[in-house]
C-alpha cells in the first residue's frame, strides 16, 4: 500500500516557513538580572546588570542592558562578526569562548559612556553574550575598536551569576531595575 501523500519540496518549504514564522510569533520578552561573580566584574558593575531581551524558539535578541542598582542604560542592536574585521569574533575572543551573540552598543542613552568605561575608547563597542538562561551563570565580553590600529579588541570578560527574572511590568523607571516582587524566581546566594 502506498501513501496518498507524497511530500514535495514546495510543500516542505511551506511547512518550514510556517514553522519559522510560528517560532517568531512565540518569542517572549524577558528581563533577567545578574550579580557580579568576579572581582573584575564587580569593579565595573558592582551592583550587577539587568538584561532585557527577546527569547524565541531559535535564539535570543538582547535589547538593552541596565545597571541594576544605579542609573545607566545601553541599547544594543544585533551585529555580525564581520563587523569586527579579519577573523571576526573568533579572532577577538580567547580560544574556547562560547559566547557568539554579538551586539553593537548604540549611541542611544548611556551607550557611549558604557563603552568608554569598559574599553577606554571613544569609538565603536560591542558586547558578546552567551545564552541567557534562568538560573544559569552568564559571561559577557566587552569589545572595542582600537583607534590606533583600527582593529577590534576584547577589553574585558565579565562573569555573572543569575539573580532573578522580573516581570516586564515591574520595570517602572527604565534607568533602574525594580525591587524584586515576592514571587520572583531567585537562586540562593
């Protein structure tokens, strides 16, 4: 007995497109906060970071990074490894680094000040993220464009521990992370 339904390339393409579109529709905006986990990280962000991002079935897109306890916000936009020059992200990061989500720090809000503080440069800056997962640690690499050489260089690698997930409604003042609600997800310190 033969099947009455024979998949064709066109039918498979339509199903794949519908699945990808459905994946985008399933994306959810989230807000996670992280505590500094190393002395180097505490020297830069002693009060931690809060990250607002969109999480979908096939990945994530970070929108903003906020200083958790003080005023400060950097807007981000997705970037390509090719923006970093020859060798891309692999040439800038240390061997074995798994962080591959690259974002340009925009000129909006405190973006320029953020890159100046992280990289001591006044030009372009990027952040390379690992996967954002509730309850798991996070590593972020700060990358700046060296004006003397015109080459991108890694300025710092920051280590964080997961602190909590907040409802976006709790954001309130966009320059400060909210006080945690009583039912927030938290990990023991």
